[in-house]
C-alpha cells in the first residue's frame, strides 16, 4: 500500500522519486535523517496527496522538523485525509510514531 502503480506493483521510479522530492522539500532534514520506515510512510502520503495537499499538514510538518514523531503521527490522524483513507492512515501514523513497519 505504500506506493502502488496501476498494476498493483510498486510505482514507477519517477513516482517514487517525485514523492521523495516532495518530502525532502517539505520536511528537510526531518525527512532525510528519519528511519527508512518513516521515510516510506511520508512518501506514501506524498504519493497519495501530492505536494500541495501534503503542504497543508502544517502542524505535522513542524513536528517532523522538530523530531517529534508521536506528535506528527497524531496530527496525521486528526486530518480529513485520515478519515478518508481509514486503516491506511492508522498504519502510516503507527509507522511515523514508532519508526517500525
């Protein structure tokens, strides 16, 4: 469920690079120094939402930059996006909070 292409496989390399680029721009060192699991969770959100909509998660962004991962997870779960995607948001929030898959 992280980054899936139309055929159900992992997204094309360009999609993954675009998601990584969005996250680097929005979260800076908070993203680049995060664990791989946290990076994948954020990239999944970037792939799903796109850059402009992900940029709307201002409190989550502040928490990530400060290294407050539990707060970042809570902010993700308190969003309209979380209500729309259901268990996917729960999984991503858990990954953000714990750094484990």
